[in-house]
C-alpha cells in the first residue's frame, strides 16, 4: 500500500495479484484489506460518522441510514489517481435490479471532505481499483462511496432492498465492515449466476471486506436483527461502486 499521496492525487500502489485472480476465476474475492495508519484512522472516523448520517427516507422496511459521495479515479503507471468531484445527481438503480426502489431517483446527503477525501479513503479506493481485471493504464472510473447503517430493535429487523438474492446493476462493488454491535444476522451469501452457493460468511472485524463483479454473481445479506436481550443493534459498512468509464449496466 502506498504511503504518500501527492497534490495530483497520485497514490503509488501495487496490484493484489491474488484478488485479481479470484475475480477472474470466480467473480469475487475476500482477500484481507491492507491496512496502514491512514486507513485505520478512516475506518474509525467513518464508524463514528455513521451515527450522524440521515435516515434513508426511501426505505420503510426497517431503520437504515445512508450517505453518498462521488469520486473520479484513473489508473496510471505505478498506481492510481483519485480525486473527489462535485456531483449531486440522484442515485438511480434500474427496476430490473431493484424491484422495490428501481427507477426512483434517490438523494442522499454527502459526507464532508474531512471524511470522504481523507487519505485513508483515497488509499482504499486506489488499492481496490489497482487489481481489477479491467484496470489497465489509462482506464478511468467513477466511484460511488456509500456509508450504510442498518439498525434494529426488538420486532423491527432491517433488511436489504431488494431482499434476498439480487444484483445491484453496478460493475464492481466493495463492502468493508465499519462496525457491528448487538446484532445477529447480517450474513453475506454469494452465488454464481446459476444460483449455486459459492460462499457464506459474517464480517466481524473492522475493515474486513469483499468485492464482486456484479455481472458474475448474485448476492444477498440476511436481515440484521437484535441478539436476544438487546434493545438495539447496528451494522455499519463502507461501500464503493467502481464503475469503469463508458460502462453501462445491462438493460
């Protein structure tokens, strides 16, 4: 993992060959995040920021919270350039992929630059982009950055939208755990395109992550609920949609 970010947003980073192989071979990877001081600080800061992001007003099936920032990136010799952009366009998924909210423009408040443009965030984005199979020198990406909080209380679990196995209509999607407390459920399930299960796991360590090629797999998260005896629980994640320039989801 590169240690220095210059004024042009250049981050020196080597490709994680194992992650690239995993994506090519099976469509997803669960290699550990390469953490340095900047990344550890960002993971901690974002876990605190999750307490103050607005509630997702488009989701009524539980209490969910969400932010959205956008960045640009370019693969260059020896690393990646990453920089934030001003883009207030609503977030939209095709109805084909989100049967409950698809086609509806959704507006989410951004995190401040203190969080969204921190060195640790830029390093995480560069790290994941560098090993993607499409990441040849000159390739540009749009990055959607989401902090998503699922909270639950007794009798009120929180589920994904849409629930069950689905695709998101993005190209590559990375999910990092920021925090988890008092919760049960929240198990990740990944299958191939024939709906044959490839993996099933629960993330528990801050920074723990996985990435998948949305064209190659289906995925789901089981509902988040409270452990017996608890009155509240939460599961917080940092997500990146990594969208190659010129790429569009299948209609």
